[in-house]
């Protein structure tokens, strides 16, 4: 993929590669989404390395399970989310910083992560991690010559590549603010300083209670790297993101990394009663959600309970009352596998987190097994794109107003039309409203041709106009 002027390139390079490699057996969008899985896998691997350097070998799986178990990673990590590239880069930098006392060679991980972070658009985050590493130098573990050499190596690699990258961008006349995603820090109109604090309750569950317990448990040893490094990084990121314009869930994945490291430390000191509470909460919660999914499957495929089936029809679900044997078989296999896992899981300090993470995996796979096709039809923008294709001449361009970037890209993908920002001179205009019954305000130069939405969507509506 050629370098674009409006996006940091790393994720899109990776998405182009995964889409091309998987093109014989996957659709373009599904193949590109594999890039998110690749970056999440890298983040998990480097999180394990960081946990091993900070707490010992037994903490590797605890950190991985804590990160995998976070609800925010489940919700945002599987999407076409360019911030997963920053997640992987941040995990690499954390692993490099954690390993500095063990040898200068870990500076390569720090520098390599810094390079990836710059390519992912996280210039501010790269500088923050380097600053955090420098602030750790007064600690006893970081006073060695090897740690100082490693930090100098990592900072040198990052800054040297940054200078070369800046020169390349300047030579190509590519806006630096776009290539480094600096727009996040330039627009003060969308500031919400407490946004990430307000969502961490569910977004970082159950890592944050374990992390809080670890901080409380080691409150008198806060100068040790296992507490100081993740706590410093977490607080610094919160301060940095307080100045981010238009914050969103997809951007907050990096916050999960230091919490997962602290959670790994807290898991091994968790008292038996708290560990049992987390275990049984996971069993009961995911068991209940699984039961609800099966009730909804019965309403969708069997038409019973009839009241719920009628509700699904009103919500825009198609094929209600039609039995899908493969969904039944796959859902049954997934459910039996979950029950078998619970029966065989052995006692260990990892068991509460293992059951929680396996439960989240069970629920996600069961949802896909029972409802992937109906949800695709219900949530896809293909029907809206089909309306555009039927009304707009082939090859015409459509300017948009108040259409969010993700929706614009999805509509362009499904329709094949060029959907451009507003005021570009196109003869067609597409406007999105996000409140029921609200009519867009457009000038008299436009004539409405169509109004509609996805099946069953009662809030987001699209309005198509043609120029007089």
C-alpha cells in the first residue's frame, strides 16, 4: 500500500499484506482484519516478556490472561482498528524497559518498539515511554551501566529513525501532523479529560481490581520496578490522553498494558476468598449469558418464545423462524466444550483468570456460531450501499456531511463509489443524522432522493441528495 497523506502507515501496510496473503480464501475486509489479530498477538507476546522480566517466569501467563480477559480488548481488538499497531509497539517498548536491568541488548526492543510506534502514529506515546524509562534510572535496579547503555541504545534508535522519517515526510511533502496523528492533540473542542477514567470500570475489567490490589499490597515497595514501571506508565498515559481530542474506546487499548502487568502481580497474592469470588462470578456470568444466547437462538430459529421472535423481527433480524442446522451443531459443540473445560480445569493461582478468559472466549465464539449470519445482515451497511448504487450514476462522486469516517469507508467499500468530505463539488450529497426524527439542514440547492437506514436501525439515518 502506498503511503497516504492522512494516515500513519504501519497498520495499513500490515492490513494490505494480510489481505493479499489471505485473498485466496477470505474476503478483502476479513483478510485485512487479520492485521489486528497479528498486532494483538505481538502485544501478548511482549507483555509476557515484560511480566517475566518484572516478576519472574510464572507471571508470564498471568499477564497474558489478564490482558486477554479485558473486556475492552475483546470489544475493540478484533476490529479493523489501527490502534492495535500502537498496542503492539507499546508492549514492545514496555518489554524493553522492563528488561534493561538484565542487559543492554533489551535496548533493541525499546528502540524497535519506538520505531513501530512512530510508524503507527504514536509519536507522543513514544516520547512518553522514553521519558518513563529515563525517570526509572534512580531506582537501584536501573543504576547499572548495562541499563544506561540499553536506554541510550533504545532512545538513539528511536530518535535516529524519527529524524530519518521526518526527512522522508518533508521530501514527499506529506503533512507531519497527519503522518504522526498529531491532530489528536491540536483540536481542543473535543476534549474530555475524564473520558478514559469513566470507561475503565468495564473496559479494563477484571484487570483493574487485580492491579489495584497489587498496588495496595506492595504500597511500601513502590520503588521496585514491578510497581514503579507499570504504575508510572499508566498514570502518564492518563495525563497524556486527558488532552486527546475526541477520545474513543479504540484508542484506549494501550492503557490495558500496565494494568495487565500489575494484575499479573496481584493475581498470585490474591486471597482465597477473592479468588473464589472471581472464579464463580465468571462461571455464573458467562453461564447466564450463554443461556440467554440459546433463548434468543430458539426465538430466531424456532420462533419460540413467540413474543421474543416478534421483537427480533421489529429489530430488523431476517430469517426468523427458519432453522439453521449448522448454527445448532456449532453452538452445541462450543457449549459442550465450555462445560468440559470447567469440569477439567485444575486448581492453581491462574485458575480464576483462566476461567474468566475462557468464559469470554466461549461467549464470543457462541455468539458467532449462533448469530454470525443474522448479525451480519442486521449490522452491515451493504443494504445502504445498495440503495446508493441504485440511485447514483456509476462513476459519480458523493460528498458527505456528518458521516463518520468508519461509516464512510464501509459505504465506499460496499458500493464502490468515491465518498469524499464535504465541499468538494460533487453532484451528490450524503448526510447522516444520529437522532430519530431529526431532519438535516441542507441548502435549497439540493433535492432529496432517498432516506433510509440499516435494517431495524432506529437512530442512524442516511439522507441522499442531488444537486439542482
